[in-house]
C-alpha cells in the first residue's frame, strides 16, 4: 500500500511518520483534498456556463447569433477543459495526453465553423456538464470523511459544550447520539467516538482518492486526445521524418554525384580534350598516350563510383529477396557475421528495403563502435510482423540518444509503424531488434 | 596569362593546373575555397581567376560571392566562374552593371580545350564569355518571342554568339563565314530587334542580354 502513495507523489522529502499516518505527510493527499473541495464550486460554475451558453446559443440559432455564441462557448470550454486537464495532472497526478490545438480556417466565419465542428470542444462541454455530479461526489466524500474524522478525534473537547438531551431513562445526557437513545457520554463511549473518528480520518485520504477515480475517468475519456488524434499526431510526426529523410537522401546523392563521378567525368573529358589537342598539333604521340591512360583510369574510377552510388540507392540484390540480400550484407561485413533467417518468399518491397538498410547501418555500427569479434543476424516473420535482430559480442552501452544514429533508425522504422528495441548493457552483448509490420500499411 | 584557380575538387583542380600549364600559362595559385581565393587574387593580381561556384564551407554559392567581391575590389582581374550547373540568376548577378572581364561557363566546356582557353583569354583581356547554355536558357525564357521569330536561323545563331561574348571575328570563325557577312547579319539583328548599335563587344553583350531578359 505504501508504494501506491509513493507513486507519482510530488513530495521529495517525506517527514518520517508511522505507516498509517504517512499519507498525511504527503502533499498529494492535501492536493487531492483541495481538488475535491474545489470540485463543487467549479462544477456548479461549469454546469451553469455550459447549460446557459448552449441553451441560449441553441435558442438563438434561428436568428444566426446563436452559432457564434455556441462557437465562443466551445472555444471557452476547450480552454476550461485544458485547465481542468492541467490541474488534474498537477494536483492529482493524472497524466493525459493533450488534444491537438485547433487550427481554425481563416476568417471569422472560418473560425466559427471550425469551432462548431471542434470535437475537443464538444467533449470538453460534456465534461463541464458532468463536472457538477462529479464535483458533488468528490466534495461530499471529502467533507463527510474529514468532518466525521476530525469531529470524532476532537469529540472529548467539544462534547461538554453540547446541550443536554433527555434519554429514555429520563436523565440528562451531554453527548452526541448514535440512534435515538444511544448517547456517547460515558468514558467508554467517548473513547469509542474517538476511535471511530481516528479510523474515519485515517480512511479519509483513501476515500477521497477513490472518489476522484470517477473524475479521473472523465478527464481521461473527455479531456485527453482521442486515439485517432494520437494516431494523426504520430502519422504527422513520422511523415515529417520520412520527408526529411528522403530529402536528405536526395541531397546526399546529389553531393556524391557532384563530388565524385561528375567531377571525374569532367576530368576525363578534359584529359581527352588535351590529348586530342596534342595529336592535332602533331606533338609526341607518347604524350597523348600518357594522357589517354590517365583518362582511362579516371573513367574506370567513375564507373566504379557510379556503381557504388547506384547500389546505395537500391541494391539490386534486394530484387532477389531479403534473405539473399542479408546474405550479401553478412558476407561484406567487416566483422564476421552468422546469419540465421527463416524468411520465406518475398515481402512488401518497402519493408524489405527498410529492413535491408537498417541491417546495413546496424552492421556498420557494429564494425565502427562495438569492438565486437562476432555478430549475428536473426531474421524471421512472426504473424504479421517481420523481426530482424542484429547482435554482437562487443562492449555494449549502445543507446538511442536523441540525434544518435540509432534514434535516426528508430524514426525511420516508425514511418512504417515499426519499432526499434535496443538491449545493450555496458560490457555487452548488444542486440538491436527491429519489428516492422509486413503489410507496411498498404493494405492495413 | 597569370591565373589563380579556386576549385575544391582535387581531381579537377590538378587537371586544370596541368591543362593550363601545358597550354603555356602560369598558374600562380590554386586554392579550394573563396576566402583563400580573395586573399590570393589580392596578393598576386593575376590576369584572370577561374572560380568554382560551390565550395566549402557552405557548398552553395561561395565561389559566386567571392567572384562578385573580386569584381568590385579588383575590377581589372578577369573572373571566369565555372560550375557544373548554370543558373540564369547567377549570370544576371555576375553581369549586373558591366560585362567587362567576366565569364560564366559550364565545367564541361573544358573538354574543348582550345575553346576553353580562348574564352579564358577573352575574359583575361576584358571580354565576356557566357555559356551557350545560359544564352539558350535566356532565349527560351524570353518574352520577346514575336521579334525573335522574325530572325532568320543564321541571324539567330549570330545573336546567340554575340550574347556569348564572341567578337565579330570570333563569330566569323565559329560559323565559318566572312567578317563582312557577320557584320551584315549583326546589322539586320539590330534593326529587327530595334537595338541601339554598339561598337564595344561588352556593351553589345549587355544590350542583347537586357533585351532578352526584359
């Protein structure tokens, strides 16, 4: 139980108290009490706001001013919802992903239209209306438990001030009554009142927290981003990665061509041009022949560079399938590689290419950073997933820090809804696995 | 000629030095970035410098910036800008104000050694050398289609060579016609396009380019 209180607690230094009293030393307990008590006035205000603005707006739709009123109400509800989401997070530790901001269409009418169709605003309106019963509940529970508890604990102090009541025995009793004729006025019964007070007070933080569960549920369901909004956000992010990635690739190819083959071909043309000039001038043929040798060598180098570049864009071996492409990669690796693959047949070309380049980069990482003497590739399909794992016996400590090569790979894998997992304790061994859905979203 | 070369590709730089030395010119300095180029041009005051556009550190238009700075600071030094692509915008920047001692050529042109060295010599002696590719881009984009369509094919060729910066004698040599014929074609072109006659080759280049670009 104690662990539950630790989880998400904002307190850093907790005063030492006996276990049962510990909750009272935590700021979160008091934050939750505050949130519960504030829930009632907030609930009343929000309920009134939503009901009044929506009904006034609704009634005035026929004279057109209704729609702007509903739009303004929605936009305000959105802000209030964001406020509740934040205060719920700060005070009670409920972390809910924020819904995306509204991107209204241009112009006043665009704004009104966008606001009227804003799902986030309507969900917030629903929360504001529900906040009334939620606030009543949390307020009621909090007041009941804390008042009963504090009242019970302090009973001996305030009992003497109670008025005298006549019991069944006709005598005067100074004390609270449980039931019509059961007065807490004997030392034992006073003690009983205190014990009940202590128990209720100790239970109060738990009761308040339990009552807030309903509010948490409503915050999660109505004030957070929906699944589809989260999906859109993820797709937007990975799309950006994909676009940046392909732009960077094109730039790199252009640079490689410009600095490599293109420069070499200019030099070949220049050298041949000079040789032709020499021959036309009737110079020593041996000199022209030397120039042609240079041009010949340069031309062969240019051909080699073009071949490497073309292979870097799309390795022809991929056309025969991922399994044989991985074989080629393993054979060309600087570190000895053992390949184990159970991939049968062909997969989606986009997925095969993705897997191929990931493995190529992972093997390059192994050769560059790991100091490994042996690496392994395990590739296979499991249901609708392709899993490729590259392991090595190197020094470990690989990490997907932002901006690192592995983070870049993870981003790229995410563009096809795949994941990259790194298991690399210091001292090794390292295993980096990528899991990608075989359908690549094409038919999904 | 005394020449400074700025080219970041080692192959091309060495090739150019070899080629120009072989053709009897003196390469006083060969550098690989704009900063060094400006320093060495100021120090050696060569007849001409050959400048690659894309050089470190920015790998964008470093060379062009350096070339423009040299045109301002050392107007007597010819500047031949040398690139793997031609951009009309770069040509316009280079020729803004004056076409004296300026050239802009595709790197491929070096394959025709004699023509390349001729262009370089022309730039060194204050003339202009504009790549045929730039001229054809300008012609292609020109809005003066009506007037241009009145030119005969031969006159159009003459116009293109004028825009490239060739002298009358140069045009005559390329088209293998007489100087007299060239003069006649030029006179016709000027009349058909309503251009003011101009004796100076550089002014003539500018006049033609402005006409095409307007």
